[in-house]
């Protein structure tokens, strides 16, 4: 019997709503805010959840975890992500 079970991937961020919007766009899902400045991107099961925690301190060292994803078209992925989390940058870039 396992001593623990996987619940979700949690990512600390200074701006969890913006980071969550980016990952939601990249994965073709919706970011669901919790009303306290945090929120999640939910998949088909609870084990497919990305949760974005608000933290006050800036990141000072390299992250030791990353998310591997596959994209059919990198340019489309970048444009979608820019439009969802950085609308001013997407407009300035003509996208």
C-alpha cells in the first residue's frame, strides 16, 4: 500500500493569474481563479490539475521542475499564450 497519493502539481508565482492564463492557453483549457488571487487549470481527472499559488518573494534560483508539453505548431502556441496572458504584447506584435 502506498504511503501517499498524488494530488496535483502546484506552481508558486508572483502573479498566479497571469501564469495560470498562460498554461491554460498552452494546454487548451481554462484558468479558474479561486477569488483569492490563486487558481487552477483542471484536466480530465483531479490528477491532471495545475494549481498556481501566490507567493510574495521573487524567484531567486533556477526551478528544478518543468512541464514537458508537445505542440503541433510552436508559433500558434506562442501567439495563443501571448494573447491570453499578455494582451498588450500580442497587440504590439500584430497578433
